[in-house]
C-alpha cells in the first residue's frame, strides 16, 4: 500500500509540474527527466528533515508522526487500509458507504467531489484553509466580473492566482522544516520568540495579521496581472 501511495503521489506531482511547464512553455521530456532525478535525490535527502520533525515532536512530549501536533492523516489512512487488507480486518461497511457517497456526489454533480472527500478525513484546522481559499477565489471572481474582463484577461488572472498559491504551498512546507529545526536545536542554539520580543503575549493576533496580508496578496496580485484587453490569451492553468 505504501508503494502504491508513493507512486500515485509522484505521478500527481509530475502532472502538476507538467501543468506549470505548459503555462510557462517548458519542454515536457526535459521536465520528466528533471522529475525523475528529483525523486531520487529527494528520497536520499528527506531522511534528515523527517528525523528532525519526528524527534522534535517527541521532545515536546508528543509521540512523533501521528501525534496531534504532527498529524499525518494521509499516512494513517493508507496504514489503516494496508492493515485491513493484509490482516483481513477491512472495515467493509465504511468502504461501501464511501463508494455509495462517491456515486451520490457524481449524480448530484458536485463541482469538487475531491474537496468533499478530503474534508471527511482531514482535521478542521486543515480543511478550513480550503474554505478560506474558496472565499478568496469567490472575491476575485466577483471583482473580475465587475471589471468586465474578457476571456484572455480572466485566464491571466487565474494563472497568476494558481502560481501565487502554489508558491505559498511550497514556502509553507519549507518553513515547516525551518520551524521544526528551530524546535529540535532550541536547547543548543535557539530561543523562543517570547524571549526575543518583549511583551510577546498575542501570537494569534500576529498570525491573523499575516493571514489577512496573504489574503490581500492573493487578491491584488492576480488582478494586477490581467493585462490589456487586446493581449492574446495565455495557456490556461486548469487542464
């Protein structure tokens, strides 16, 4: 099950890379070669970051991967499925319910059945970000309609939004490793923000301000890339 899971994840990642390459005018076979090299190199280099994440959580009193502070719902799902298949203890009623719900979502023509399914097993603090992203997209679409953009301008706005959001996803993943490294080595070389900044008592307010700034960025930047009405339409980001 783990092999199938990783293979599917790598295939999905390659499709995303090819989509971005299509937008930017890249060469598909060169991108595939780069992806294959990246998979091998990443497999060799990811051991240390995973080690840091796992033992940083243990230092904080957790249990490592699978703990509430270091949740791994996708890995837990695949582990449950593999244990059920190998051990013959598959929860077939739940599987059948999921199949029936999948057919129901198709019949009622839900626009994003994948998001519906993801929301069923990911924690609320994770799926709420998807909701916020949907609200931001709705605001952008409303402003695009209000400004009367043509199809080419709409495509440029959409492409800019997709690329900006993709950059934030990659940046968040890298910062997660940085934060984990700070926690892992804190007793040797680092200190907490509370010790760096006097009067540090409201981290939630600062996080809210950053979230509002990111939301404004995801609205203003794509709209600023609309361009002139007579410019040709770029390749669409949604394939």
